[in-house]
C-alpha cells in the first residue's frame, strides 16, 4: 500500500503545489491539480497509506454515519459505477479499501510521499514560495501550499493526573493500534460518549469481561439500523446516481435526503409522534429532517428531544441508568448527533456499568484504574479514551505554519480562527485550507464540501495561471466579514446552545471559544464561493509579477 519513494520523481524545486494529507481531500486535490491542470504536485502524508481519518480511526465499531452511497466521490460516474458498498453505513475497513481503490484507479500514490510527517511550513515572500520541512529533515518547496489535514485528526487525550502511573494499557480511539486490541475477559473503562464512544461501547462490550462507561455529558442517539445492502437496493442506488448527486449538492448538509417542508407545530401532537416514530424506524441522521425547524427553534427542538429521551427511558431497563443517560442538557443536534447500533441496549447487559462523571468527576488515574472526586476507585485493565479531538484548528496549528514576515498561524489565530470562506488566511499568501474553520465541513456529509473546495481551489489556481497572477491572499476586511457571517449563520441555529461542544472548541481546555464551522448550509456556501470567483476573486488581493517586484 505504502509507497515512500515515488514522489522523489518530482524534484523539490520545480513543484507547483504541496498538499499536506492523503485523506479524501488531499487525494482529490492532487487529482484536480495534476490530472486536470497538469501541475506538478506532491502530497506529504504522515501515515503509511491513504485514508486520513479512516487510516487512524480503527477503533471497534468505527463506521461512517453517512450512508455509504453518499460517502464517496461524486465527480466520476466511472468510480461510482465500479465500486460496490456492502452495507447501509460503511465500516472503517471498507472505507479504507474504497480510498485505496480510488487512489489506484487515479494512479495517485506515485505522487504521495507516505510516512512523511510535516513539521513546518514557511512562506518566503521574495521567492513567493512555501518551504515545507518534514520530520526526517527534508525540505520541499512549491508556489502553493494546500492543507488537507482533516477537521478531526489531532487526538484529545485529557490531561488527567496520574495517567503515566497506570499499569494497564490505554488507547485513544483516533490512534488505534492496527493490530487491534484484545478485550477478552478484561475490565475496560471507556471515557467519552460522543459519536465515537457511542459506536465503540456496544462492540467493546461483546468481548470485554466488564465495561464501565464514564459519561460526562449525556447524549442523544438515533438507531442506524445498519444492514447489508440487498442486491435490489444496490441496483436501485446505481440507477439513481444522478438523482442522489443532485440531492446531495442541493441540501444544506450534503446528505442524500431533503428536509421536510413543514414545521413541528404544523401538525397535531399525535401526528408528530407518529412522524418521529417513523423517522426512528428509518434511522440515521435524517431524524432531524422530519421538520424544517428542529435545528432553529428551541420549542420545536424540545419535542424531538423529549421523544428521544423517552426512547432512552423505554430501552434502558434500570431506571437510575436510564435517568443518567437521558439527562441531556443541550438541544438535539446542537452537538453532532450520533447514530448507533444498540448503544442504549448495551447498558441492559449485566457486565456493563455507567458512571456519571458530571456529578462525580474523574480526579485521577491511578496505577490500578480511575479515581473519582468522591474517592470511589474503578479498577480496570484497559482505558479507552473516546475523548475526541482538538478539532478544526488543532491539526493546522500543529503544522507550525509561518506566513509573511514569519507570522505563525498559531499567533494569527490566538483569539480563534479567522479566515475568508474557510479557505484562506490574510498573511498566508497562496495557502489554501481544505475544510478549514469557517467552511461548512463537519456540518456536512464530508465528501461534498471536500469536492467543492478542491475544485474551487483548482479553478482559482487555473485562473491565476491564465491571467499571470502570481499571488493570491485574503484581504483582512474580507476575513472580518466572513467571520461575522459565520457567527451570524451559527446564531440563526441552536448550535451555539451546546456550550461544551467541539464546534466551539469547548472540549479543549484553554482553546478560544469561537463557533468554527459555517452553519449557513453547503448549497448557500457554494453559491457564495462561485460568486466570489465570478467577480474575479472578490475579497482577495491578486498580484501579478511586476506588482510583486515593487
Ligand atoms: O468526540 P466528541 P468523538 N472527562 O468530542 C468526553 C466525528 N465522528 O470522537 O461532552 C470525561 O464528540 C466528552 O464529554 P463532554 C463526528 O463529527 C464521526 O466522539 O465534553 N469525559 C464527550 O462525551 C464527531 O462529532 C463518525 O462533556 C471527557 C467525549 O469525551 C467527532 O468525530 C464517527 C473528557 C468526546 O466526544 C468527534 O466525536 C465518530 C474528560 N476529561 C466520530 N474529555 C462518523 O461516523 C472529553 N470527554 C463519520
């Protein structure tokens, strides 16, 4: 799978673009630049293969919450027709196989340097080039720098005192060992009940001797009703490729379903209950699409929230456990809504325990396990941290990027991320961020914003080439306007009401609290980007060679 030598074919000095990361975004960006524009581009990737998040997140139960036929590239009918998904929601190994299939079909690996971790990137204003440094000490330079590092790739292991003294084994779900973890007969602690923890717990419980789930914030979840795709369904999905693509590109979240054109109080209580029940039976993320005001009106949201809390109380047999699980403090879908395969049912098993660490917080990790503030100690053999990521900015800041005048990105974003369209930062010319903060990214089915960003960036670079433009840079005032618009879009929804969500950076102590993704919807975002391009890249400073020399 890995190919660490082939990128040496392109010499360090004649490169047009360096792309960091070989997940879906880096792969497609390479294809757009190399195969459509004929540029010399190379991808630098820390992992030993393609996959990005799907290379690292191999935890038990890792599966995508987007339906398989929509969690893939849409730009090529050939790729869509040739690949066959096996289940409604694709499991991590199958997604990784898909990504290798695409990389091989498009012959991408010859321009990807695997096992190459980037440790710095510096812009040289006189030369108008970016020089990227790798952990091995190599230097690679190019005119354009494109970060394709994903939004959720820097693991957040909470700094709990005593972790270094723990005598058992511990793992973070986002850096899971490739050989897997043997839970058989073991006492396992799982900290975290976000989308990851909700996927992992039922699978860990299958083999663990005992599983203790430490919950700080209770969470909603809707059943995925995952199942193998029947031959008829596969045929139907293939026949409807065009229609699915059109739906995905026209909806706010890039999913292959539309939001019903009715509001919660347009219908009677009984009708609404039946609608929610039907959505629950369908399963998946479209639960929130049953009405058009669930994500914007608190009163409307309360009806969905109550329905889902009732479901928890019906499923979980022990009333005390049910009460802790259903004691949810934020509106439904204000945090990323998980979907599950028998998560709440898992707590009906005699060897699974729930511990409420909101009322009795984790104080320390001891050599034998986890101690709470009350002094209660839970002895375990393995700790699984399903504690999420330093999302959206963590992986970008870690790259140690320095723009004009040596300005570090970390400094430019000291008070929170600021950029234009989620794509460019003032002071960092010719650098583009795919699915950066300010992009719809994580509020969408990811392949949709990824394709849009990569195509927009390629078109922009093409425009520069055809018009003799050497440098593009977001204007500071465009960033101000975009940041204000991102806030305005978030404030029109209930999203900011989940005060501890990673959308706000609230899960990482000390991180500035800024609502990061663009909540205005993918279709609207695309229109804005298209208009900016049509107006000659309005809001960007474009410089031709003579102007640069002045
Ligand atoms: O991370 P999270 P995740 N003590 O940050 C808890 C995507 N994803 O990995 O809420 C105790 O959501 C924390 O508690 P709290 C998806 O976008 C996609 O689950 O901060 N608990 C929370 O319960 C998702 O949203 C798929 O109070 C601590 C949990 O850890 C994103 O990844 C599948 C703690 C972290 O939840 C991140 O999800 C899986 C502490 N010190 C994930 N620190 C797909 O299907 C943290 N927690 C595509």
